[in-house]
C-alpha cells in the first residue's frame, strides 16, 4: 500500500507572516494504474485528509460521484466536502485502503493531501497612505484620493476570515455569504477579512466605496483552516455569484487543487485577485493563483518593494501593502494598520470593482489588460528579479482612454412599410467595451435619432416619397463606427384618413323578411373613435330591428351608429352589426356605403 502522505501545508491569510523557507514544485507519487498522489507542501492537515479531483474529460454525474464515494466509504473513508463548479471532486478522510480504491478509479485526475491554512500578522500604526498613493503617478503624496466611480453594482467576494458586516465603513453593503469553517460562526472573529473588506470597499478606507461585499469564511478564529475548505468556498462563489463579480484571495500557501479551482472560478465568470505572498521569494510558488487572474505584490511608502513581498514573473502589478489603515473587527467603528500582500491585493480588487462598473461586459482578460495598461510604470525600486515595474494607478476613470470604435453595423433593411411608417433593422456592431447606441441618418447626413438596439421604428413619413438611411454605432467613450451601407425605400400612396370597407351579406331570407350582416373595416391609417354607417335601400326594404348599433331609418336611408363598447376601431380592425328587416317585393343589396360621410369600398 502507498505511503499515507502526512506533511502539513501552510496557507497563510497573508497579512505579514513570519518568513518560511521556499519550497520547490513537488514531484508526484505515482504507482502503475493509480491516479497521481501529489506531494504535500510545508505542512499538511494530517488525519488522512485528501482532496480528490476528477479529470476534466470525465463529467461528474450523479452516478460517477456515487461510484467514487462508494469506493472511498467501502474501504473506511469519510466524505467531508463536495465540489461541483470550481473543480469537480470531493474532500475526504481516506485511510490507506480507501486512498488506493479512489486512486484506482480511471476518472480521477489526482489526489492531493489537504492542507492547513493559517496566518500571522504585525500591526504598526502610522497613518494610512495606500489609496492616496494610487491616484497619482509620482511621489510626494498629495494627501487626497480622487475618484469618479465607486464600484456601484459590482460585488466583491472576500474569501477570508469573514467580515464584521455591521461596521460603519460598510453602510449596509456587507453581507454574510457562506461559512466553510466547522465552528458555524457567521462573524469575523479574526479581523483579517474585515480589514481586507475595508480596503476593497470601505467608505473611508476603500477603493470602491459603493461595492457590495460578501463574506466567504474559510479561516477560523485561530487563523487556521483547510485547503479543502478554501476550495469549497471557491466552489460556492462559482455557483452563486451575480454578474460583475470579483473575488479577493488574501491567502497564501501551496497546492494544485486550489489553483485548479481558481481556473474554474474564472471560467464561471468571476474575476480574481491573488497575493504574491509574504515569503520574499518567487511568487509562482503561491496558491491559490491563476496566470489568467491578477497577482499582486506589495510596496511601501517610498515606492520600494516591501521587504516581505514575493516577486518575479508571476506578479502582474504592485500596490501599497505596508502600514495600511482599514476597518477591524473589534467594534463597529474600529480601525487598525496592518502590513502584508493581503493589504495590497484589496486595493486592486477595489479597482476591478470600479472597472466593472464602467465596463460591465469585460472579461478577465479585458480587465487584466486594462489594469496593466493604466498602471504607473518604472517608479518602483528593488522590485526583485523578473518583476514588472508596475504600480497600481486608480485615478478618475480607472482605465486608459478607450479609442477603439465599434465595428461597422450592417446595412439597414426595411420592413412593415406603409405610406407613413417603416421599420429598419440592421446587423449589430461589436466593440471592445460595448455598444451603447446607434445614430440613424438620412442619406444627406441629417440626424434622425438615436436608438439603443439595432432597430428603428420610423413614423411621420410622407406618402409616395423616396427616403434613404444609414446608421453608425457609438460606444460609451464616444467612439463612432464607420457608416453602414445605405438603404433606399419609397412609401406607397396614402389610402386616406377616411378609408373604409363595408361588406353586406344576407344571413337568411324568407317570403317577406330577411336578416343581414354588415361589417365595417377601418382601412385608414388612423384610429376611428365614433362611427356611423349609412346606405340607402332601393326596393323599399325596412329595418324592423338591429344589433350592435343604434339604428334609424328615414325613407330609404338607413343609419347605424356605434355603441359605447364598439366605438373605437383601430387601423385594420373591423366591427360587425346586423339587422332584421322586411320587404314587399325584391330584396337587392345596397350598392354604396359611407362611414362618417366618407365613401367606402364595397366588399
């Protein structure tokens, strides 16, 4: 039987930690016919705890999950967590026989020892300076933080120790999302998460002062937890996030499962911000992390890399992380000054929330590109081998000016053409940020109007007239596309305001009597409110009674006026009335009708 791996993995919450020796990427323990068993990091959770990850090619159906879990339980295992979105798999306590049984299943990608998560902090207490620094390119500080966006409508998930949601910094915007610590608490008894949340979205200390904050608790009151709990938290966010969401991971440690879960989280539509870690070593060794997400190192007030901050090619940007003042958990008004890459990352998370406010359809790649493009370049010192010389820049507007116009819209197509109206539709444009409207013009360049989508319903046209139109798309930055092709159309002749059609038909007839149905159709372009149908009988017929109208007869002349309930007739609609009459000889149908005095077509 294979060795039951029992090393512990430390995943720190990464306000400044005590230095640890860097570890190399581990080898995998492989046995023929068995899924790889990954080596643990610096510390392991013990107790035969493992995370089982299913291959991406193997959909985790109910039947497959049941089979895997049955393999584990039959051999004495116990399932502790189930994952569905960020990764597919589960966490379990697996004695040696159960571990072998699970690894023998061909659907398993790998098994990783579960890890302990913890953190240690130091709290110097000078005044805060972080948000002051990131709204200007160069020192000295100007003692102000200028902003025009607040992250309103965006949601930031704080995957951490919880949030003191009643703190005055949050103004009711902070809520409890989920707890993956076995103590069942919904508060922040550690304080780390509250400090991080304050930098993301506090009213005083925050980058995005109107963002919604959601606590996902994976660290307990003693600053410890498990990687399996962290992955469960990531899985919960992947399953429950709204649009325009970003997740902050001020956590440091080691492992493959957490990194795979980070990839799955991004695939689900959540933007992600990670720390470089506090080991002053290669940031590529940290977990959780994704090369598609944003990895943040820390700087001090002199624009040097913080002495504890890790560095290297896996860092995307630096942000203030030494002596950062923010909210803490001791009471609803408390603040404290902490240091760590944990304090740097939430500056960037707040930036992302603001960027998503202005760019709601932005992908992770869009956001990361905008962050890097807008960053302050080449002002940092002692940044470490391989690090990019980029400092977060979050001045008003947050991102560089957009100069990319939308693509050219399709040539308009005319439909529903009448003498006075037409509907135009066209193929929509695309844009790097998003099209906000279309400007319609006549062929001579006169503006017709602006429309939010790729269609326009035009009214007020003239009959028997030729019109030409083209359209241009516009984005939120004011960039305008090239003009579309031109459509030409000619309206038909106007059928007339009083146009009408009347149909007269005998429903039944006997020796000296008859019943007749009369139908009036409004063939004009206007709604008729109140109508009178009139005609003359030619053979002495007489109306004895009628229905659906007020009837009168004077000699040969018959009139039928509307009732209250049928007086309104829209264009194209009809009204049916009828009479019961008598005659003394022949009974020919009327040959001419008027409605409201206008002659009608006889149907």
